[in-house]
C-alpha cells in the first residue's frame, strides 16, 4: 500500500509539477530573447512609419495603418515581459487544479485507488500486485509526458518575443494564435485523464477494475501525446508502440497500444486524406511559414506528398485491397466487352448448342431467282 501511495504521488508530480522549467521573469535565459523581440518590434514599427511617410499621398488608409501599428507595437513590447509570469501562474493554477481534482473528489481515479487499497473487494496480494504493476506503467507514461512538456514549455516561452513582435506590422495575430494554441495544448495535456472520471464511479470498487481504468488512462495519455503535443509526440508514441509490440505477443496488450497509437502516415506538407500527420520537420516549417507571413515574407509551399517510409508502408498495407480492386475491374471489363466468335466463351456456347449464324455471312433476305 505504501508503494502504491508513493507511485500515485510520483505520477501526480510528473504530470503537473508545481514548478515549470520556464523562467518566471526576465532572467538570463529569457533576457536575450526579449531584447531581440523588442528591438525587432521597434525595427518593424520604424519600417511601417517610413512606408507610411513615403505613401502619405494615399491619405487616410496609411494614417490608419500607422496608428494600428503604433498600438500593436506598444502592446507587443508590453506583452513580452509578461509572458513568463503568465505561464508560471498558469502552471501553478493547473497544478493546483489537477491535485484538487484527483485527490479531493471521491470520483477521481487516484482517490478511488487509494480507497480500494483499503476496503476493496479484492484487496489481497494478487489485486495489490496488479494495481502496482498498472501504476508502474502509468509512472513510465507520466515520465514521458514530463520530459515532453517541460522542454516544450521552455521553447514556447522563449519564442514568445519573436512571435509577439510580428504584431508590430499591423496586428496580424495569425502567428500569435498558432503559438498560443500550441502552448495551451502542451500545458493542458495531463487533463486527458479527466475523460475517464465518469466511469470511475460505476466501475470502481475493485482493484482489477481500477487497473483496467488506469490502463485506459495510459491509452488516453498516449493519444494526447500523439495528437496534442507538437513535433515530438507522434514519433515518441510510435517508438513506444513498436517497443511494446516487439517485447510481447499478447493480443490484448497489442490491441491497447494500437488503440492508443493508431497507424498513421507521415505527410511532408498539407494533408490530403484522413489519418495523416505532418513530419516533425514539416510541422516546424509550417509554423515558421506562418511566422514569416506575419512579417510579410511569403515562402513557396511544396506540394504535399508522403515520405518514402510511409509510402512503402501504405503500399504494403493496401496491397490486398489493391489486388481485389484490380480483379473486380478486370471482371467488369470482361463482362462489358462483346464476345467475338473466336473467343473461348463463344466457342463453348456454340459447342453446347446450335451454331449461331453470323449475321455478316448470312445471305440477304428477299425473293429468290426462278
């Protein structure tokens, strides 16, 4: 029981730590990025002023553009200094909310496990061993989430000045929205465990069912890493699935990891079909293109295509279906093609019954000569 309590505490500490690696203020790590972002915003603002002065003959539109650029430049410069503190406060709020939701509420998974360890119907050595094994697996997944979230938060915080500086061009918030959605997705990833809370009350009361729900929580966390955390998630989750499939032949375990990490094909550019994800490099390139577009620099986009490995995997996966489609098309063409006299089908029909006269060789109908 003490081991299970220790594992639960460690899982909570890994999922949402009280302190994030991101700086709380303009420290030595964040200061160079903020200096670069502020000077970049001022340089963009001066460029806008010069352009507006050279095209002042256009009147009100240019004056409006200069006013909008002035306001957004001030907002961007002021916002750069507040990003680390806002992220730190948000991380503390998420940590408090996570611990409150999973410890205070009796319907939460961890609270139910603690209660079932004491009064569960199968609180015997075997049941305790099962739940401890599930907690060990959950601890490994929580460590994976921790090692993905913390560097990602640091990267997003350090990128904030460069992203906010793009607002000085005239309020183009496309890059800012993309950056904010990625950052919030990384920070809120552990709350995927809340999705199983409605099932805890109905299926709780036994350590075996708690272990099953904990495995389902691991699957949800893997899926959140796969879809929610950018760049690193798909490859890390895929590597974890490959490792599990190589180490075990149990169909149940393989079904669980396949449900958590489905088969996808990496696509090098824009998606053209379902169940495709961008490669990490292509996803970073797309975000860079959005940021450069906010600065007014347009990058030529390459056509979407699958990577070599994904194309080979897709061809191998669809080989049987492709062969069935080819055979069906061949049969359809053969059925629609008119049968010639020398064809095997026509010969078989003629041998079985009366010979069919050829309309081209038949004599013309009409009155015969005397």
